[in-house]
């Protein structure tokens, strides 16, 4: 019996993804890369059995993402009993559009002679243009109920499985009212057409967002019972108060580390701020890299507003230091201007937990580094003197730690209450330390990039997919290491069929 050894190959290495455009005689490759992982298609081990020299080429037209699959190999395993080579076509078909399995000559002819390519424009509406290193880019946005938007998204959705950990492709055959909740943002580069009939657009990445109803009672009105007609008139979901949630978020590897992720995120955020029916922007299960992108963008957005209003920690709330009294039950409003901060959060439509992160990071940054843990301050002495420390920056740092502990304790009160007091204190201290280290990473990255020590420009790193494979973690994991600090609670208001991405 022939041995099965040597007949398995790594699926990540076997899959070759290329973006192509017309060339002189046949399509030419603009960029090529491998997937980050393939377990949704080929199983947890990411192995393909039954081939030697296997190459699975997954091609996309640069402008409209027309897909094509081409499989080649040197040798195929001959079936022995129940042992057989993996049926690659059957395995790929649930993830790739049917049109991708056309024969190679037909696909190349379609790329070379596409009569619509020259006049192609991304579907939806133009949102914003920007430049990076003298290269021009545009963001376009359209509803998923638009067939042109849906066609390109359907062609791209295999990339969700290849680059977004635990990503789930969207169901695009839903009723129109459901599809209309979704917006798709495309990022394209404007390029010089390689041939007279080629398109001047080349895909960079995309994001999807969806809106879901958010109960928001008008506090100025007294609740009353009304005898309105039934059934009630049909309601346009786009007119209801809602949250917007970023679901899928992907920048192609060939365009990483150029700031496109931040441009895309800030474009979506700006659209939310401009829409009076949107109350908050949230994110679907972000990873640490997306957290870094989001924190940087939100920090650059909010910091000027904090500076404008002179937001800072009160180092001596209620005169506790000057009067040398034991400070008990100091209200949060004595430490920070809670009403002002609530108004800022609502006007910028930042989700409460995210706003708390940005505020804590900003307040930490207002304390000189020499008086923070990262600068070597004597934490043991501070924990003894507490609010009675002689230096006001030491007192401010003490109160910063208390404020952060308060938020973490409220968020995880049920979990922490199960611990013994000593363990609870140790757990909170360790979590605050880890949160602080995460903030320091972002503050260090921003140092010198903005006026007064910070930059109005976006961070160039961390603009990859909204989720990355386990093993690609960076130091920012410390922000959520000790106590899981989750996103906002849904309060039961979210609509069904939300993909996990």
C-alpha cells in the first residue's frame, strides 16, 4: 500500500491571491499575497491532503473584483480504499462565486476585453478623496440593497474567511428592508489605466456597517398612553434612532501600513456624526490591532476638544489634601467634569466604554511621565501616601488610578464580587497596571506626531483586518488581559442576523 506521507501541504502556502488588471497581451498582476489563515475552508489544521506541488490561484479584477479560481499541481494521490485526495472544487464552491470557475482563457479574455471597464466607477456615492505619498485614493459608499454594491461585495466575501478571524460572510439574499440597514464602504486607488480600455480604479479595501434600533426616549416629554390607529403606519428604519456598528473591515495586505484603515474608520465616523438619526458608533468584536487603530483615531479626534475645555483631573477634590481629611466617597464629578464630558461624548457619538478608554488615556497623558508608572514613579510610596502625597502630580496619578479602578470594578462587579477581598484588590491592581501599559504604548506612538506632543495625522500601523489570527497579537493585549473589558451592552435593542466578524 502506498504511503500517505508527503501528500499534505499547508493551505496558507498553497493559496495564492492576486489582483490583476489588463496587460499588453494578457492580464498582469498588480499585487500578490497569501491568506492569513484558511481554516474556515480547509479545516482547523489548515492542511490539504492529496497533492504535490499544489497551487490554488484566486484572482480578482482590480476594479470590479471579478473572481477566478485556477488549480494546478504536479501529482495527485491515487485513491486507496476510503483515503482520497480532497475535492478542491467542492471545497471551494461554498466560499467563491460560481463565475469564478470559468475556464482560464475565458476569464483572461473577459479581463482584457471588458467593454465596461473604461467607464467603471465604484458603486454607491463618492464620499471623500485623499492622498498618500502622491497616490490618490477615494472612498465610496452604498447601501447593500443596491445590486451593484451587492455584486462586488459577494465577489469579495471569500476574503472574509481568509483574513478576518471567525469572520462570517454576509447573507445578501435577505429582504430589501434588511439589506437597506447595511452600508458598504469601498476604498479605491485612482491609477493610470494600463490600456486604453482598462479602468482607472483599483481596489484597496472595504468595510461594512449596519444600523440597529436604539431606544432613546425624549426626556422632555412625559410618557402617556395614546389611542393611535392600528396597525401603525409603516416606519422607515433609516429614520429611527439607531446605533451604527462596524462589522467587516479589511484592507488588502498590499496596502497595509499606509494609513488606509484610519482613513476608512474616520470616514465612517464622520458619516455617523453628520447623521442626526445615529446616536453611537460601535464595533463588532474588535481585535487588539483594530483597537489600536480605533484608539488612535478617536484620541486624535477628542484630544483637541478636551484641551479646548481644559479637561484634567482635580488633584485635590473637595479640598481633601489641603484640609488633610480622610477622603471617603469622593464623587466622580469632583475629579472630572462629568456633565461636560457626557456632552462631548454624545456630540462625537462615541460609545461609552470607548470614550472612557480615550478619556483615561488623555488624562494619563496630562500627568508628567516621571510621575507615572512608566516613568519609574515610586508606586509603593504612592499607595501609602495616597491623596496626601506632597506633589500634586503624584496626587493626580493616584486619583487617575482610582478613577480607572472604579470603571473596571463597575464593569465587572459581578465577577469580582466572587473573589476574596485580597484577591479582588490584587486583580484590580493588576488590571489597572495592564490597562495603563496599553495606554502608554499608544501615547508613545503618538509622541511628537501632534502639536504639543501629538499628531493630527492617523497612525500608519494597525490598519489591517478588523480581526487577525491568534498568534498575531501585539502588546496591546494588555489592555484586556486581566479582566475582560468588553464592548457596550446591547440592552436587548439589537436586531437579529448579525454576523460575527
